[in-house]
């Protein structure tokens, strides 16, 4: 019966690995990884929403191209984050609303009224307003990603947060140049870049 | 190892059964794009043919056209409905339940038979009170998840009017 014992070792080890991956290593419901995926998906959703509006309305080809880039990139990133949640066996929605407990202005979210102005303002003004709102939104996104790096351990989440910081910081510079070229007045004030408390 | 397996099995089973919500009804509507009015099998509809445009997720104070809202359900939205004339404090409780969420619709529904009906693609639940904990459980299970055919599709940038 010794052979049976030896045979069973790799099988049991194998099942241990499977159990370990599914039950131990997957981030739990209250983990910073799951929270980040849900919060950042909701944050990205507003950027997609505003960008789709400008993709339809902008007459300036530079702004339209930026809006197209933002909408497609951020929607793809929402897909990446939803993919993690599915693989981790976590629902896309939590018991609490995403970003609950965070100061919505601190993380660069536009108010519902600000989002509506992108529809109601004349196209030229909506373009400038979009640039200013996206600038603030990106600053908030970078701050959220930086705060996440203090808490998350999963390599895919850390790499994602680092990409967000790099890409959105570069886009802020690009938006700054576009805003400067359009000599804006009355843009919404940008929050300082700083780490966001998660609770 | 065997003991570990025996110990984890009940945990796994419990985790699965905790996802079932008492009183939920499920259907097998199918999807297609049509123009004009649609007669739906459920009230409010929980799936079926729908308009090519979807209703933007959010809070509305007037009834919605079924045909747009059903398209949002296909995209993974949860639609919370209440009868016109529901007490203001109860409407407020519903608004709080969806505040900050990106894949929910909240609207009154003409001649609704229960104080709250919450619908997703091919799933529906009637509730007597907005504070019933099953409401949030339903939202958590079905918003961007559950049985929606197009999880990951947008719930904004389309139709934002009411009926």
C-alpha cells in the first residue's frame, strides 16, 4: 500500500494548491484590493461618461481625440478591474456604494451639475470645461492610486496603480498645455495632490 | 489535508447559499433591439426586447419608458421602482440606498402593486419596505453581475429623459 500513499501525496498537495489559491490568496470582501477595484471603477465611470459627451459634441479635433482616448482607455481599465473581481469571486458591487467615505471633491469627482454643463454649454465652452474637469478628475485618480499603493499587495493591482499614476500624470501635463493654449478663465480649482485617506 | 477539505466544504456551501435571496423570482426573457412600444411579460419588465438606446443610470422623479430601462438591465443595471405617491421619507430611503452607485436606476412606476420592486435582467423581487436588507443584497448581487447578458457595457451617455 506504500505506492498508494506515495501516489496520494502529489494529489493532496495539488488540491492544497487549488484550495490555497481559491480560499486563501484571493482578496477578501473588505480587502484594499477589492475596495480599490470597485472604487476606481466607479471613478473611471465618470471619466468615461464625460468623455463620451465630448466625443459627441467637441468640434475641436484635439479635444475630440483626447475624449476618444480617455473613453476607450478608461473603459478598458474598468474591464481589467472587473476581470480581477470576477477571478477573485467578488461581486462588482459592494454592500456600500463605491467611494463611500471619501470626499468626492478631494478625489476629483465632478458634481452632477458640473457633468450636466458639458451637455448644456455651447460646444466651445464645453470643450474647455471638459479639459478643466478632466484635469481635476485625473489629479484625484492619481491621488487614489497613490493611496492604494500604501495598502494593496497583489502584484496586478500594484502594477495597475503604478500605470494609472504614470499615464494620468502625463495626461495632466498634456491637458495643461491644451488649457494654456485656450487661455481659460473660470476653470474649477484643482485639489492639491496628496494621499487620500480611505476611510 | 483531508481534514482541511472536510472543514472547508461547509464554508463553501454556506458561501454559496448566502447568495440566494428569499422571495426572488427569475425569468428567461430574451434580448433584441426594436423600435416603439413593447408588451412585457413582467411588470415592471425584467428583460426582453428593448430600444437601441439605453436609459442612463441615475435617480429619476418621473416614470421611465420601459423600452429604455430594459436595455440598461441588459447592460447590468438594477432598476428600483416604487409607486407614484410613495411617502417622501421612503423615497428618500431609496435614494440613500443608491447614492453613489453607478449601475442603478431609481424611478416611480405607474400603478406599481408593491411599495418597492427591484428588477435586474431576468430577476425580480417585491419588497414591503425600502429598509428591507434584501434590497441592498439584490443590488450587490445583480448590479454589473448576475444574469445580465452584457456585463461591462455602459449605463450612461445614452437616453436621459422620462416618460
